[in-house]
C-alpha cells in the first residue's frame, strides 16, 4: 500500500514538472516571433527542447500511474486512459523530433503539425475517458476540475487543428500564404485567450475533491456498474433480503437474526471494485 501511494505521488510530481515545461515551451514559442533572426532561432530551439522534455516527463508519469480498468464498451475506452496518455506523449515526442528535422528540411513542418494534432486528439479522448470513468485510486480527483481541464484540452486541440490546416495550405498553395497565416494567427490568438481562462481555473482555483459517494453515484448513474460492481451489488441485495426476512421472523432463543451486510463492505471493497490498492495533470 505504501509503495503504491509513493508511486502515485511520484507520478503526480512528474506530471507537474511536465506541466511547467509545457508552459515554458509555450512562452518561448511566442517569444520566437521577435523580428530578430538570431534571437528568434534561440527561442525556437528553447521551445522545442522544453516541449521535448515535457513530453518525456509526461510519458514517465504515465508509466508510474496505477492501472485503471478501461470502459471497453464505450468508443473512448478501448484501453485505459493511462495507455491513451502514453500514446499521446509518444506522438508528441515524434512531432517535436520532426520539428527539429524541419530546421534542415522545412516541408517536414507539415507532418509535424499533424502529429501534434493526433497527439492532442488522443489527449482529449483520454481526458474525456477520465472524466466519464473517474480513477478510484486518486483521492484528490475533482469532477469539476476535470470538466474545466477537458474544455481546455478541447480548445488547445482546436488550435492545433487550425495550425495543421494552415501549415499544409501554406506549403501546398504559396499564393495564399499571407492570408492563411494572418487568419490562422487571429484564430489561434482567440482560442488561446479562451483556453487561458480555463488554464487559470484548473491551475489556481481550488477545486475540492469529490467524496466517495459522489464518485460512486457518477459511476452508477451515468456510466453503469463496472465489471465486478454488479456482482457486489447482487450480493448486497441478496444479503439485505435475507436479513430482512430474518428480522421479520419471530425472535427465539435458537439463534440470532442475520445482520445485513454493510454497504461499505458490499460495494466499496477493493476487490469488488477490481482496482489496485491506492497508490494524469498533463498540463499543456
């Protein structure tokens, strides 16, 4: 139990460090617009290095998070969201490496932009999966914070879609380059401003963690019982019905009426939940 909790804390620390490098990469990427070639090149390299470090830390964090059963019957849950995060981190790393190759071969910016988009789409799917199927191992999980983070992820993915389309159009149809760049820049600024509000909300606003009852209600009411929950619920219903019959029978000295199984033992037991003992902010 202590080892699992230590791994979870370590994973969260790596996640936070990843978020810091993502933020630094974003700031440096904006500073590279300074109209001085040498200074712009330095900030471009710094941005790429920060992003590469961020994706590497994110991947390392994903390796340390405990397993959580996927929501296999849903389109977003073919694999657990931890694995979806890992694939997104790998795709982002490939995008950064392709960006570095674009220094010598500029057309490589096209596959790089689309790799970023694929990475962000996978990230969005993973965050949606996490929102719809909350991790029971994380006592600090907040559904309100996750909803804000989900909106932020969607906005950032929209910005990467605009960038991918603009990059492709600039290289494939040079006469429209100026109009394309201006339009894409304006759209990305507007999207980033909207995303900034959500970033502030999930970074600085305190969101109290969900109680166990709230998470359990979310799973039962919106998602349905997970494999293993149904059996626990059936056993609870059977025990409760037996107990009620026993309590209705006349008391005698021959024995003591059966007591109903407590709800915590029937439903909330770790084995019934099918999860590992208590031990992904991918901030962008």
